[in-house]
């Protein structure tokens, strides 16, 4: 590696402050999008019934969803139907019907459309009262805020310097905002488990930032660029293997519960965002900081 | 062979303990598990109890549920009184009956790992009292509810208090093998206590008829314990004070009774106690009480167990249940079911099957990626071994603390494994970086990074223990467990293994 980075002004030395522009643009775009989303929907996300209240009925097996939809759409205007398919065999596994209706109403309507009764063996029913769901949602948002504050404390205690700590925390913030915008853009309805995944992201995404900051500030070998580049090699490899642990979980476990998969989708999006935020944003800030402080 | 360090030994011991805790050999056992036996049926009276392992019916070996269904299908329904020989827990029970079979069974557990409701199937209700309750009121509510479910002969039920970040308290009821409408009926139904002599009601639970129930001191407690053929029995007694009206009713009803001929000193009818119309206890009435308007009566009962301590605890629990029902009568709080789920067991099976496939795919892909990057089989193997150890030890702890693994708990284990690999990459990359620093220094820096990452994960997951009435507690718990296992056991061992590999 020593040969690749010349001791004089390399491309990275000249351009690193510009690199930060890319993540900043994405972050601003995400925030603007989420703000518009909030104005439009009066909320930050699309919520599934576990967060908005209502009934979710899962019918197991190969069920004709088109007939169900046409039969039920009139009675339940907010009905949504999702089909779940096994990725390995391409077989339909189940369909999920969600509505704000009471479980008995929805169940009866489904039974009369299908022509057979729903039992333990062919279906699952989940009902959440609207007050409870609203309080769940509020608490999970509160949990994210608390988590973020606790994580920030840990980072400050770890590094005990202001700018490097703020850089890590800023990267973690961007790691949450970017996937959130993408999830909204894809029109995915978040479940309680999905929000828990965002919490996980707070803890999961900062380890590469800690690696970078530690190598840059505490390692005594090599030049600053070498240390940052070394951290980059280790860190990207970490993120890639983490993606390899998380993506199969999203693709393979197409059985239920559906919320399980959402956790892994969000973690994967967060890890991708982390590649940008650690190696463009955080790395540039730490390099600038080290140069100011004369840490080489 | 190189000498193993203390940390490697610690890992080996943790792995052995985890396997012991999980007990995978349980899957080799043959038979079916008796889940419940209807009270007062011939089967119950002969001594067959929930929790026993049934291995044979009429000399036909029962290895699994299929065998059971086949044999039962050939015997039932019975037209006349028939002899049935059942072997359970090694004991032979001979039953003469013309009843239908009043036993519920399920497959034997294949290990000590318990799965959550969303994987094993069942019904769950989250119940919120309309007013806020103190913790003792909440425990009364829970006692009344579990009592009621037990009275109805429902096994596999857990009733526990949960609270959330906003200070709301809930009661969570989880039942395997029950539909949500049954559960809804049971939970929202008012508990009703009645004490009857014959068909006449003497008093009912609640403030109107009962002025005071002694809960401790000289008027309440365990009286005696004695040994029986099958273990120990402890008897309890406590005093109940009745209102004058209830005492008057007692006098009127008992004045019409005559003396018991078979056991002297008692009247010919008993005082029968019912909860929601199910008989829970019958007390003999002393002949001195005949026609008397007594306001103080003594309620007795017992509890049994294999050891004296078990019998004592069981008696105490039964006493507490009875006291609660007498005091509260019906449920004093208006309840609202805020969440009600029924999960089909079919879906969980599919999920478990997919999980095994998932584990294999993840291990294979990560091995390949590591092999391409480091080009060393030994390093790759030790990373995979560490990942596997972490998952195994986490599962072992879950089995040990009787944690019900639900889907989100499993997601937590997978996420924990992901961070585990990350940490190991940090250790490897630090240790193979250039030679100027000592290996010890490099490992030390690696651990600074790892410990930092560990605390941020803990900080991030901590609020989940409370948010949303603890419904996502499993996710937080298994993630924290698995990263803790990582930092305390597997990571130090991995660093030592790596040192050995480097030296070679």
C-alpha cells in the first residue's frame, strides 16, 4: 500500500473535502423528502396495523387473492393485500390482508368469500387496538431518541474529543435518515419490528466509524492516509460480510412472520448507507481534524 | 499439540454447558407428552397427570403422535366399560371406563429450547385495565386470571404483568392451542365465586358477603405437612369473616341438614366452593355449626408435591388463589383487550425449516468471502467456529433462562452473529498489519474498537426492553446476550487461537 499513496499531495489529499458533498446532498434530499412526506401523510412513515391499529389476517397456502380483493374491497375500503412467495420454489406461501376493521368483521367477510371457515391450521389473526398501537408507535419513536442519545454518550466517553465524536454521531444520524427515506420511497409499511431494526442500526452502523476514528487517532504506524486507507479496507470488508449475513435472511426466510424480513431489509439498507457515511463523510471530517491538529 | 490457554478452555466449557442446557438428545426419547387431563375424569382419578410421558397403550408401543392417533382410533369410541392399560413415566395405570378419552397430548419436546407463540402457534391477549393499578392490585388481577384459566383446565398458559415506557401496565396472557375467541371469552368473563351447600348459595365472593379474609398471622397459614405414598401433602387454613346477612343464610341452610353417618362430627352435606361454576373445593361442616349464624368460618385446603418444599409452596399458592377470589369475588377492574392474536402453528414450522437453510447459506457465503480475502483455511475456520459458538452459547443461555424464542429473538441472534464477524475481522486485520507494533498492542487496540462497538449496541438496544409493552424484548435480549457472549467468551478465545495460528 505504501507505494500507492505518494508522500506528496495525492488525489485524496486534494479532493477529500469535496467528497463530503456527495453524502450531504443525499442526506439533504432524504430530509427534504421525509419532510414532504410528513406534510402529506402527517407522519414520518407508512405504518402497518401493528402500529396504526386494526386487523391482519394471514391465509396460509395458495389462495386466490384476486377474488378476495374484489369481494372485500367494497366493504373494507382500506384493505391491503400482500402475496408472499417462497423464493426458492416460487410457490405462493400465504397472503396477508390488513384493514383497520375489527377481526370478527374481516374474518366473516373472508370466510364468505372463500367458502370455508378460517381455523388455526389455515390462518393467523392479529389484532391491535388503535390506542395501543398509537402508544406503541410513540414509544418506539421515543426509544429511537433514547437509543441515539445513549449511543452518543458512549461515543463521547470513548473518544473524549468533540469533533471526532460528533463526526461519528453525525454518520449514525445519516445512517438512519437515508434508509428511512428509501423505505418511504418504496412504499413499505413499517411494523413494530421494523422500527426495532432502526434501533439496531444505531448500534450496528457505528462500529466502522469507531474503527476509522481509532485507527486515525490512536494508531502510531504509517501516515494518516495509510491509516485511513487501512481502516477503509477493513471496514468495507466488515460491511460486506455483514451484508452477506443479513441479505440471505431477507431472501430466504420468506415464510412468516413477515416482520422478520423487514428487520433485515432495513439493516441491509442501513449498511449500504453506512458505506457512504463512514468513508465519505466521517473519513473526510477526521482527516480534516487530524490535519488541523497536526496528527500525522 | 499446542497448550490450550485459559480463554480457549473457557470457550470449550461454555460450549459444553450450552449443549447441556439445550439437551438436543431429548429428540431421541420416545412417547408423547400428556398436556392436560380433565379433572374428575377416570383417567385423572387413576393418577394420570399433565406432564407425564405416555409410552404405551394396551401393550402397544407409542413412539410419536402418529402411533398415538392410530392406537386411540382403534380403541375409541367405547361402547361399554373397557379395560385400558396405559404406561406413563414408567408407571402402569389400569383404567376401566366407558368415557371418551379425556387427555390432551402433544409431541415430546426435541430440546430444552422453547419457542415463542409466533413460532409454536397459539393465542395471545394483551389486556389493559381501564384504571391504572398498583402493583399489588395487578398481582391480584393476575392471580384471579390464572386461577380462572386453571379452573377451566387450560394448560400451557402464561399470565404475566408487562409495563411500557409510558408507565402503562398490562396483563399479557399467552396460551398454546387455543383460539383467540375462546381466550377472549375467558379473559373478559367476570370471575364468579360461590359457596354452596347443596343447591343453596351461602355466600359469594366480594365485599357484600365477605367482610374480611385473613391473609397472614395466626388466622392464616400452612397447618401441617405429611408424607403420602406419592410424595408430600401440606394443608392450609385461613379464616373468612362473613357479613351478618351471609351468616344468617348459613344458619338457615344448615338448620335443615342432618348428621353425617359415615364420618362423625360433621353434617351430611359439604360446603362446596365454585369458581365460574366449576367446583374447586368441598369442606366438611362441623356439627356444632348446625343452625348457627356464624360470621367466622375456616377455609381449608391442601397442596401436594414430590418434595416437602414443593408441597408447601403448592399449598401456599392454592391458599393465595382462594383468598384472592374470596376478596375480589369477580374481577374488580373493567378490562379492555387491546391486542388479540392467534397464530397458526403451521406457519412456525415453515419458518423453522427456512431458518436451518438460512444458517447453512450464511455460513457458506461468509466462509467463501473470508477464504477469498485471507486465503487461509485456518483463519476462515476459526471465524466460522466462533460464529457458531456464539449462536450456540446464546441459545444455551436462552434455554437455561426458559426464554421463549420468538421470531424477533432469532432476528437478534442473527444480527448478533453479524456483529460478531465484524469484530473478528477487526482482530484479524489489526493483528496482520505491519510489524512495528507488538501483537499484544495490536490486539489491545482491536479490543478498544470491539468494546466501543459492544457498548453502542447495548446502548441502542436497551430502550427496547420497555418500549411497546416489551413485545420486542426478545430482539433486544438475544442481541445483547449474543454480543455479551462475544465479548466475554468467544472473542478473547478467538484472539488466542489467532495468536497460535500466527506463530505457526
